[in-house]
């Protein structure tokens, strides 16, 4: 009997050489095919395995569930300025009212008044707050952000990314996720 492995089944959590995930959001995952290829190219160590094996006529191996890179990749200190990263920095909430629905972004100092599209002037806003604010300043419309925009570090985005775990977390991954978060007293 032949069992086929779905290309999307059995992803491997990818850790840097220091055993931290390469990213939290999105979580650094490889398909089982990419993980096995990296094993055969001697680029990773297998840290944990699934109970599921793949077989060929002359070979069998358990699928890796956690792999660590053999070479450390230094994380970028300054993340890219993207819409997604602005939303992640602001925790997918409107900076004015806290809503999580119908998100867009807003220029604190409107572009029509010289505001630039930069980390320190762009925030996440829901459509109603964005429409209400329009091209006016916060002083004119009497609404202010709950926090001022800032240029985040990769650490800031990783910290926020841990707040939004993916829909699927294999039990073998838990020892390598969230271990560097602050403990509550």
C-alpha cells in the first residue's frame, strides 16, 4: 500500500543556529520537501522528527519537524517599511480606536500638509477613523493616536508576531517558540 504525503503536510519549523525561529510572524516554516533537501545538502541539523516516515526502495527516514541551520544568519536590525510590517508594529489594531476591522494606514501629518510616508508618520487606522481624520491634523479633528508611530527593530516585530500564533503548532515546536518571552510573576 502506498501512502502519499501531501505537499502542505508535515512542515518543519526552521531555527537559526542559536535555536531561535528565523521569524515568528510569519512563523519560519519549510515544506517537508525543502527540509529534506536541506538535510541532504548538510545545511541543517534535525532537532525533532514526526512519527511519519517517507520511503523509497532503498531508503527510509522520518520527516523532520524541527531543523536548525548550521550557519547562523544575523537578523536584519531594520525591517523593511511595508504595509504588513506597519500593521504588525501596531498589532493589527487601529491606532486611534483599537478596532481590528477594515484596516488601512494613515499619515499622522497628512501628505497634503507635508507629511511623509515613513515609519514615524504612518500608523494603522480603521477605515472609519481614517475617513473621519481625512487630510486634517490630529489637532484639527481632535483625535490622537493611542501611541505615536516609530521605526521598529526586528525584535519589536518578533515580539508582536508572538502575539499572533499560526493556526497550526506542532507539539515538537513548543520548546523552541516563545522561550524568550518575559515570564509573568
